[in-house]
């Protein structure tokens, strides 16, 4: 314990010494970038849930981020490694780090464990020298064009899984960026295979509040001879057998005693990509800002799956079974000042369409579409005291059959309203409609503004959904005499929340 305190004292002393040495003199403060800058984000809440839920009003952010997100904390550190000489094109360099995670003590099951945090961004940027107009970056290349703030989503995002090299510069009013790197570890994790990623964007920033951006990226996973983590296909797999986990079982039924004759994997290559677009404009009468985001994506195929038979695991390689998954996402958000310094409005729309051309027989998250709208009004009684009202409605539709349970006994229905233990559908509905309403008091030390932070909130939320128990819960969804906890059916969910959200 004594040693721990001694090391802690040394550590704090070193940090304070470095911080003190990084402080500029009064003469430098107005013209020089600080050598060390620290920022971050914090979101935490207490939401006691007396209906058996986990503290979130609904399943996900499609109904608006408010009351549908858990805790989050992020710490960002920027270090100036080399300062450019004023008025010259001399070299400069800086490093950037971000650590973030979704748990805070007392606010989630992780209870603030550092094991749930990660170093999500780390890169070094440099410029000047031979090509003074370019900014070079080596490290994580993630970039995006703003957020859909009501949903906390970034449809117009590139390179979120890529570590590599990028170059960014200005050509008149157009900002250009190109990047090249590897996305193998984020996608394949411990089963690493190189996934070459290349892309870029062009953004026009015109005067009077107008922005237009277009971009894209391509991911290519080559065949690597001898590597079991490279893309492969197991030939002869029937898609329905694969969904049911019966590929090996049916092979042995048709070929008894020929376990050693199970097909060997065949080498393949994998290709995926994304196109994004962004349009932003504002400063027009009461319109503060409007942003339109769009993305079209071909998802990267899965590597493999595993089936067990007679106590042995058999790996099935699934590139061709999962390489036709597409996603289209379009979102819009506008913010208006209806009454200056008294009333603001934020309105969002979100549409998504997912389809899987390999799957024509079973419902899944890859075969659906959804449409949502969120409207928030915030009135400012004083610069410090605000009143918030928000409402949202969303519809989600499965295009391949039933996937939701609308009632406590829906377990007995799966195909054409009949019980079918061999069916590929689930529940008794292919559509989920959800409405949420939220209201409360907001304390804002920085004054008026829907997105002014820090924000301290006392909120009440209510949800109605056509799905039974449409929120994270601990219920035993089993209609059986052996269910000791009993069944529960509800379409209404209530949450009372104490929240704080801050940028610093």
C-alpha cells in the first residue's frame, strides 16, 4: 500500500510537472497552440426501472437517443510534438488519443470497469516541410461529417475501422482527403486477415453556411495461400441447412461413415465498400442548421461459422453465403430558433433499408426497413432553466416474415399464425411500431440552446410499442408450467431519469 501511494505520488508529480512546463507564457498565450490539451465527454444517468427493464426506455436509438442510451465516458488528449515557426512553412506535428467506454460506476453492469474502455483513436498528424499545404496522418483514419444529434448516429462516416495513412489538403474552396490502410483487426479481430482499405472524400465549403461532401471507400480481402483466416468457401452448403445448423448432420446422413470426405474449403476473395454524401446549410431566417446524411454500403462478408456434431467442431467457411448484404441509410436533422433566446426546435428523420440477396427464406436484421421521426422542443424560461418535450414514432418492417412477438403467448405462433417448431420465422408479427414521449426540466449553466452542454436533466419517458416487452429486460419468456416466475405482457414502459451530459 505504501509503495502504491509512493508510485501514485511520483506519477501525479510527473503529470503536474509536464502540465506546468506545457503552459505558455502570457506573451505566447494569444498566438501559440498549447502543447498539451485535454477534452472529453461524459454521459451518466440514474434510471430506476420498476417494470423489470434495464433502465432504457426502448431497444435502440431509432426512437431518439434520449433515454435510449446508456452511460458513456471519453477522454481525449492532444500533444503538440513539434511547433511550426510563426509565419513559415516549417514542419509541425501533433499526436491525438481517445479512450472511451460505456460504463460508469453505479450506472451499468460493468460498474465502471476499465476493461470496458478502449483506445479508440490514436494517430499522429504532421505537415509543413516540402508540401506545406498537406496534412499527413498515420494511425486511425476515422472521419465523419457531423452527427444526427437526435439519434446519435453518423451515417456519413468513413474509415471507422481503418488504421493507415491519409493526406488532406485544400484546393480553393474544396477540401480533399485520400486514405489507405488496413481494416483487418477491427473486422476479424483475433482471426486476423489483411483487409486493404482505400478511399477519400471531397468537401465544398461555400460562404453563407453551405457544405457539400461526397466520399467513399473500398475494402478488399485477398486470398492468402495457407492462411486459415483468409476468405474461403465451403462448397455445396445449402442456405437453409446453414441457418438451421444442420450442414454437417445432413452431409453425414447422406454420406454415412464418410466424415473424412467432408468438402475442403475453397480459396476466395472478399470485397465490400461504402458511398457517403452530406449536405449542410443554415443561417436562413429561423433555420440555424440543416444537415442531410446518406450512405450506401455493401457489408463485408463473414469469415466462418461452427457446427458441432458428436462433440467435434466443424468450421464452415461462409464468404459466398454472406457477401450480398446491403444497407441504405438516409437521415435529415434541422434546428430552428422559433423565438430568439426563448424557444428552439430540432426535428429529425431517419430511413434505413437492409437487404440480403443471399437470404430469401428467413427473417433477419439484414432484411428489413425502418422509418423514424423525432421532434424536440426546448423552451428557455431563463438562460439556466429550460423545459424539454420530445416525441418520436418509428416503424420497423421485416421483409422476410415474422420476427417479433406481440403477445405473451406468441411463442405458439411462427408460420402463418401457427405453431411451427421447424419454421424459420419467429413470433407473430413482421412489423413493430413504437411511440415514445419524453418531458422534463433541464439545467444549462452555459445558457440557451438545445445542444448547450453541460446539461443536467430530470426526465420522464413513456413508450408504447406493438411488440410485447419492447425493452431490455430480465423476463422469462416461456409459457410453461415450469416457469417459476410467471409470464408478463406489457406494451407500455415508463422511465424516470436523472441525467447529466457534458463536453469538456
